C-alpha cells in the first residue's frame, strides 16, 4: 500500500464562480489559476502523485506551459489516475478537506464525491469530502482564497 498527501491553495480574483471537486459553484469571486483553479482536485492529484513517488502536479502540468492554460482539472485527475494505474495501483480511499469561509459547500459535496469517484474509478464510499471554515482566521478566514488537503491510500491493482 502507498499513502500520499496533497495541499493546494488559490487566491480569489474577479469572477462569478469557483470550481471545487469538479463542481461549478456560483460565487461572487473566482480562483486565480493557470487552469480552472480547482484546489480540491489539485490537492488530490498531488496526493496521488506523491503516493507513487512521481513528484507533484506542477511537474506534470506546469503553469508556464500554455498547453495547460484553462485546463479542466478533472482531465488532469484522469491523467494522474492513468499514471497511478500504470504504476500498478488503485485508489483505496481518498479523504479531502476544503478550507473556505465562503462559499458554503455542504450542498455541493455529494456531487463532488460522485465526480471524484468516477474520475478515480472508485466506489463512492472510497471518497470522502468535507468542508470547514477557519472561524475568520488567516487568509481563508479573511476570504482571500481557498485551500484543500488530500490524503490517499493506494492499494495494489492485483494482490
């Protein structure tokens, strides 16, 4: 088995929505990023890549490469999962935490879980997403951005 941890953060900028866990959520701001700014999926990609010893998302999809400008993070996740599978592993489970004062996320979590499980070829109960605030503390609490942590357990594809 292999364990990986990922973390990502993006600051807010002008816009009318955020994308988190592959879900478009209306909001009075967007997340500044080279891709779609999905901190949840970026943290998950980093955790998966870390678990197989393959670096991080920036190594595979650099933000100075025009090919990845505006990239859909679900596509990035599927590419990372192909690497995980090529390395001989499957997702055992993923536990993700979104840190955001706003927007409120509870109603969007089931859709996030569905998309993540589908893109990782995993059962729904293998993916857990939770959201928390920082009670107004720090950059997330001041509504300057959103952060996410991801922890994954990979299991061998064949015993």
